[in-house]
C-alpha cells in the first residue's frame, strides 16, 4: 500500500491545475477556485481513491463519479465565462482520470510502474558537438518506468513508456495529426509502446480515419461528449484493452518448436 500512496502523488494533474489557479490568482478568481477545490474537487478525489477494484462494477463507479464531477466543472465554467479553454480545466480532468482508472491494476504495482506526463523518452540524438543525449516528449498520460542511464559519463533519468495516452475533449483533424506525430516519435525510442487517443467526441470525417497499420496510433477511443455524459462501456473497453496490453507486453513468449515461429 505504501507504494500506491507514493505513486498517487504523480498523477493529480487536474488538482495541480486548480492549485496553480489559486496560487497565481488566475483572473482574480483565487477565492472561487479555492472554494471549488474544497467543496467539489477534494470530495471527488477522495471518492475516486476509495474505489480499489478493477472489475466492471468498480470502473462504472469511477465513470459515474467522473460524470458528476464534469457537471460541477460545467457549472464553474458557465458561471465564469472568462475562464477559457486555455486554462485546461476540462482537459486535465480526463488526464487525471486515467490515473484513477489504472491505479489499481496489479501489474502496475508488481512491475513498479508509475504515471507520468512530462519528459517521456523518445529516442537518442547526437548534438553538434558529437554528444549523445536522449530526446523527450510530453504526453497527456503515460504508464511507464523511470530509470537512470549513463551516456558519455553523464547520468540521465529516463521515463520509458509502456502505454501512452493523448486525452482530448474534442478531436479534430489537426489534433489527430499531432497525436500521430507524438506516437511516431515515442515508437522511435520505444518500439513496443502502445499509443492511444482518448477523446470525448470527434470531428474527423469517416473517410479520413486511417486503417490499422496506416497510423502509429494503436487505437482511438471516443467516450462521448463529456459535457453531457461519458460512456461507461466505452471507458470499460478502453480499460480492458490497456490492461491486456500491459500483460501481453510484459509476458514471456515461448517459441514454438513445431509450427509457426514468428508469433502473431
């Protein structure tokens, strides 16, 4: 349990956003954000952390809390029209929810994995002085592991990704292209990383959606307009896919002595 408590400090991206608005008196609304955090966010966070299961019932409970909290966020934004999308109030809710969603997976604890959103490893490069250095990318949510590596007598802390997730309340063609670019860069550094997009709803035309194998993104999950309601079944399917990926990526594969040599 101690490890889980330590890990839980890593992914409260939405809380950090709210606290930053309080500390910097964002648009003169420090008191509004402070009241909202105490009255709305703190109970939401406490309730999310109290759910420890990974079954369908537990995931549905987490989604129900998410939907209730989104309603509270909408009330905050509707009553304060000068709080724009640049504040990232809504987007960080979904990023943080990924932490609540995956925090109880046994394999996360067993493998000593953690949650990150900054400076994820994306390959190596050589600068103009001939020095080797790691390339990094920011990602909305990442399940991975921090390691220390030496390159030319210099130590680097590297975050090696297993799962990378881009979170969008709205997904358009430009955002999808940006997500594909991020996925490509991450897979150059860690070829077996799985990259997902988790979005509220999409404005991409169906004939512009690439087939599998034509994009570095492994899957896009649309969960519905979160201003109305996130779909619990879509989020549960997303959760199951990530869970299966983590197990499959870290499982020892036995080589067949008879039949097909290369695994599917």
